[in-house]
């Protein structure tokens, strides 16, 4: 069995939606400051930082928050659609990409997480370019509608978002309204096969949170 970590490390220079620092870790007690040798730290961060998931409540106040997601919702079979060969800030997942994937690997089955490799995760350590003034690969709304017809349970991408702000966030509203989880800033998608793997998402179980950083991994 192989384990692939799909999570970026969070640090002070992690790319964020606002383009400014969304994370700070501070030492409040260092080793051997007194007779007790512990290091104690505090963290300040945005909930939607780094590799993270959006719960349905991110857009809809009456739908589930992070703490209401069941373990069954967080562990699902995955498929990977790779569009990284045309890596560009103007790239998007299209209906044709999905149909070509299904021609090659079979129809996407219900209760699946669909992960989209745009190749953008390779720019994670170049925060300014990764953000790129919100110019990054995204999900075409027609493609999102087709995936919803396939009854998927999660959609993940290796960019800040499946939407860009000039679009009005149609993918967020479509998927979250139907309680399909959104996973953003995924790492290492180029290490996955097209299908036959399991995705596990482990968010912080924060009461009433609409987003949460998560450790995410694949097994196959």
C-alpha cells in the first residue's frame, strides 16, 4: 500500500486568498525557561488557509458546518483528472476533459472525490505567482454541473479555489448547495494514479466552522 500526502505545510509565507499573511505561530514558553522543559506555542490563522476544505455552510447558513461532517463523508474513493499538460493561469477543467477521462478510464461513479491536477501546486513556494492576482486554473461551471450529475461527494483542486472572484463563485454555490465538499490547495497530485485510490480528509473538528485546514492523504 502506498500513502501519498496531499497536504501543503502551513507557514508564515503560505499563499492566502487575501494575498497577505494568514498564519502566525508564536512560542509562549520555550524549553527550560523554568524547571519544566516544554515548548508551548499558540497559533493565529484563518480557517481557510493552506490545504483545506469548505463545508456546505461556507455559502449556506442552514447547511452543515465542519463539525457536522461524518467520517463517512470524509473518506471516499478518488479519481484524478490531469489537465497539467496545458498548465496556464487561464486553464480550466472542461466538460470535454471529463468525457475524455471517462473514455480512457471509465465513468466516474457516485460517491467519489474528483481531484483536478492543473500543475499549479508546483508554484506553492512562489506565493505571489501562486496567487497571481486571482489568475489561476479553475473549474468551468459546465464541468461542475456534469460532475454533480455524476453524484460526486467532493471536488478538489491544486489552486486557491475552483472559482475566481470575477465569476461570482458559481462552482462554490452549485456544489455546496448540494453538500458536495470542496477541497482547495491540494499538493502532490502528480503522484496519484487516475483512479483506484482512497482519499481521507482530516479537518480540525471546530464547532460552527465553515472551513478548516486539513491533513489529506491518498492510499492505493
